[in-house]
C-alpha cells in the first residue's frame, strides 16, 4: 500500500505545480498587457470623416495622435473640430478642405478652405479690393466647393474737354442798306466751356462715360452787327433806318398795298408840293383820293430791282388823278428822274394821312 500512497501524493504535487505555473503565466501575461496598453482602454471616441463615423477605443488624449493611430491623414488645409455629447463621449469631426478659385488681375488663384466667406477666400488668395471694384458674390456669402470668385477691377478716370462758346451776334436792322450788307459795330469775343467726363474702365477696358461737371469758364461777349434789310439800296434814305422794319425787303407792318406804274420827277430847290410841303427826296405825288396827303408809304419795284424807299404822300399830278400813274417819286435831279424812268411798283401804305395842307409856319 505504501507505494500507492506515494503515487497519489506525487500526483497531487504535480497538479498543484501546474496550477501555480498557470497562475504565474496569467499574471505575467496580464502584466505585459497592462504595460503595453492593450488590455486597458481609457475611452470611447467617435471619428467622423467625409460623412462616415467610426467608433474606436483609445487611451490617447491628443486628438491628432488619435487620428494618426487610426491611420487618418490630414492635408495642410484640413481642419478638425471636437465635440462632446451628453454621455461625455468625444466626437472628432474631420473637415476636409475643398477647392475654389479666385480670378483677379488676369490670374487664377486656387484656394482651399473648409468653410468661410468670400472675403476669407480673397484674403487667403492675397487679393485686395478697392471700394470701386466689383466681386461677383457678396463678400459675406459662404464659400462652397468649386466656387469661382471673380474680381473685376473698376477704375474711374476724369477728363476735361474744352470747347469754344461762339459769341452771339446782336443784329441791328438798317432799312437803308441792301440785304447782305453787314457792318460790325462792336467786336465780340468767344467764350470757353469745359465739360468734365467721368470714364469707367473695367479690367482696363472702357465701359461707359458720364458728365459730372459742365461749366462756362469764360463768358462770351456779344458782337453788334448792323445789317441791311432792303431789296435794293433805297433812293430815299431814312434819317433813322431802324424805325422801319423790313422782312425780306418788305415792310413788316402796313395797312394796304397799291400796285401800279411809278414815274419820277424833279423840281427846283424850295419848290412846294400840292400839300404845302417842300418837294424833297422822300416825298411822292399821288392821287389824294386814293392815298391821302400825309400818308407814310414805302415804294419798291415789283421785281425788287429798285427801291425808292420810305416817303410821305405830299403832291399830285395829272397822271395820278386820271389813274394812269400810281405814284410819281421825287428825285434830287433831273438826271436821276430820267434814270428811274417808269417802273411797276408796289406801294405799301404804312399809315393813313388826313389830306391836311401844311402851311408856311409848319414848314419852318
């Protein structure tokens, strides 16, 4: 029996030894696992990248170390944001940068952002703008992938255009002169006028222009010109030719027109007319029953070739009374009366006379 007892003891000792070894191995293994960090994990972390979320276990505290340990790579313009949910679990969100383009000054600048505004994109591209420049998006507009921002350079340039202001001509009519005759009584002077334009250029190209100022820098001085208004040079000239206004050689105002033959006569100095007036240039003989003495008339040839001019109806004669002659104009000499001959004329009655006889006292 003794050998059997010995065998059982040895068997128990062997089993006990195996248990001890297993326990020791387990302790060594656990220690190794604790030392390498493979057994104990500090926290649960959620990583979201491009809309995909993963749950990981980590004992890392640094966010970038966590991402590196999980083989997440970040580009230079990528950004991360970290949030903590209601269970105090960490959420790491990777914001991948997208590309947009800023076009300015003939160049194209690629820009990468994860978020921001047009103003942020311009700043990152190193593009500055002036208040007149135009951007195809609002500066506070949010950027997006593939966005094309274009800056148009706007420049305003002012220019002055100077032009002359022609002086005005003030005309004084002279019924003693022929149409086309002009005499400058007072010289005029041109003025100066400056117009300021504001030209708009976009990216160096002319677009539009507007007038921003318009001023006279030098006032013109009017010229005074005396001009003839008669169809031909009148034989009987007025002392004040401006008193009779002619339009195209015809009196502007008259009461009636009498047409007929006009002859001419002359007399010795101091001769009197039938109305008691002196026979002088500027008096004419008429039928006083047709044209009363004292009437003012203007006598002009119907073809405009001759003009006797302004006259007073003061005399008469056989030809006028029998109606064969409408008017007999007084000339300063016999030679002049012969040159006149007989002409068909229009007699414009300017004012009606009263057939009154002029006495010696009134003749002076």
